[in-house]
C-alpha cells in the first residue's frame, strides 16, 4: 500500500510547477483530480515545448500529468462551482498556482476553502509572493532565472548571461510545495489541523542558490566570477569543469593540480600549487589542462584518472546514457497507457520505498475524461 493511498488531491494548477507537485503526490499514492477549464483545459496541453506531439497533446503535459484524473468544470458557472465545492469537502489537499488574487476573485482562496473543509491542506505557488511590487508579474521560469542572478553562474565568463536548459525554478518550486504539503499532512494526522502552504518561485530560485548566495553575503558582497575556460561552478577552483578531448568531452571535479600534472604527464601543471592559487589562477590552469586533454581520447584519460580515484566522468548524451547497463538497471523509464489505449514512454518516480521503485502505469488524462465517474461518485 502506497503512503498516500486514500488521500484526495483537488488540483487547479497548470503549466509545470503545480502539476509537478501533484505528480509526486500521485506517485506516492494520492488520487489527483485535475480541475480543468472546459474545451481548452490546462494551458500546458497546448504549450508545445518541442515539435513532438503525443496523442494530440504536448509532450510536457503528458510527462507531468500521468497518473491523474481530469474533470472539466467552469469555475464561473454556479452548477459547476457546486461540484467543485463538493469535491473540496472530500479533499485532503487543494492546490493551485494562479497569480495572487485570482482564487480570491473566483471564491476558492484558502479562507473560503477552509470554510468548506476546515482540515484541508491548501497549497499554492505564485511567481513572486502575494505582496510587493512584483506580485503581479508572470511567474515564468526563464524570467525568474534572469531576475535572481542564476544566469551569471553558467557558461564561461565571456558568454554573457546563460540560462539553464531546464525549467529548474518550476521544478524546485513544485518540490518545495510537495514537501510542505507532506509535512502538513503529517501534522494533520497528529493534531487534526489544516494548513496553508505558500511557495513562491522567487523564494525557490534564491533557495536553489543557497551555496553561492551565502558565499556572496560572507565575501564582502563580491559578485561571482566565472572562469573564461571550462566554467562549471563560479566558486570552485581548478580543475572543476568540462573539457574537450580529441573524440568527445570529459568532466573533472576536484583534484590536486600538481598531482594531475604528474598523473597526466603535463609538466606545465606541476608549476601550480593547490589552495588559493588553484582558485586565483583557475582560468590559466584550466587553459593549460584543456590544451593537454585535447591531445588524447576520452577513454584514454578516463583509464588514467579513474585508476587514481580522481573524480571524473565522460560527458554523455541521452543515446549513450540510455544504452548503458548502469542506467537500464535503474528502471527510470516506464511505459504508461492512457484511457484510450495510447501508450508512451516517460520517466518514472525517482523514489523507492522498501526497495521498490514507485511506478504507475496510468498515463495522462484526456480533458474531462473522468467527469462522469467523478460526478457519479459524488451524487450517485
């Protein structure tokens, strides 16, 4: 029996951050019912983040809405609002990721939902919180990366601001909401108390940078400086970075510079010292190392480095990764099936409980697919 079996989540959220939180709750056993707008549904159904469409809907929708149910309801229609209220009465969790003020206007903010269900756990994600000059701005991942300094951490120094290739702020905001909900579900089991869990993407974007922001505040307010060569972390000394070889790329983490010089037979590296010099001259050191590593193959250098217990790895693409036995043993890819029989491959839940990976074979729902069943359960 999964930990959240018999728990009901009523989910108004769209796009990525909120649905990611409810996906994890579903993976843990909760029944998640998406409240979607008639005809159009979750906007993410039509947000094409690639040129691949699965069964008429965007890939990102399928990826983060598997194992859920859908009922299409017009939140402004009185008859549909009664259905929503009746679902809330039965819910353990109600969640959304609308901008501040939207749910208040629609009549389903925390106070109004609490009046319907006093023990409910109410979760919400906003872009910038519910007060302040930014509260009405769009909470979109790239914009949050840009506004919170994250784009000055990736790429080399001469690349300008560089965004991450994933919706990392959405993901962390969703995980933060999930964690808060889980903690409050535990407290409710002990004390029978409801709760209001509020997460902002702004908070989450700053929290991701806990290491670098803490350094900034305790380093005289000095801005991070990326290396000009093989930058991978603004605050770590050489050799930390990714380097080209004559047939691919190689990632190197921490290591002694003079020891690497001896190990790799690179005389120039032997002239540098570890510690402060490895940081102050890291671009210079990395340039020397990069030129040397470019003379041999990835496999050649890995054989030498791994034997000496140096932290290193080949830089792989998805083709290489997913053909490797080490990846296959993880069972991180699963095939799921939609209600109409359409199947697709997607990621599985990363959590194992009692040695068993959590998996669910149910794919994402068609818009309103479960409306008849849900209404029948409510009204017979």
